[in-house]
C-alpha cells in the first residue's frame, strides 16, 4: 500500500514539473526526457551574417540566407550548411586534416541571440560571438 501511494505521489510530482512557466520571460519551457527546451521561436533573420568569435581562438564564420555557411578564417574546419532545429543551430562541418577529411553535424543550443550578440552552448562548452558590421 505504501509503495502504491509513493508511486502515485511521484507520478503527480513529475507531471506537475513537466511543463513550467519561466519567471523571467513568460516563455513556456517543455521538459522531455530530462532535457529542458525553450518553446520560444528563434528569429532566423538575426542569425544571417558574419559572426566574430570573441575568444582567443577567433573561429569566425558566416551564415548565409540560402542555408549555406562559411568558415571565415579556418582552413581545416569548413562550415558548409546551417539550419535551425528548434532552439538549436545545427552546422554541417567538413574537417580536413593530414590527408583525410570527414563531414559531421555540430549542434549548439542558442542561449542568446540579438542583432549584435550570439551565445552558443554545447554541453559545458560556451562560445560567444559578435556580429560583424
């Protein structure tokens, strides 16, 4: 009997926490399989342009309106295409090195996007960019 009550209580708590209201923005956050994603749409037009990496790495890139991407100063990591997948920026990347090459997709959560600033995150790795004027 106690297990049944505890199980029912746990299901109710999980159900209540599955969809919550953000205090700061009023956006709905939807929790799926332990991952919380924002339901707010990304303004695709804000992504189009050239972005300058503010870190010492200076991995600059451009996102073009037709869905193609370009590495602006990298010879061995070539961005080819880009797309939005919900709140994520997905880049198709060709890596060239020591006589071999590979094509992969990199997915970054868009943490901040304004006309001047872009912050991307992949796990614990965060990258900040400013838009080239």
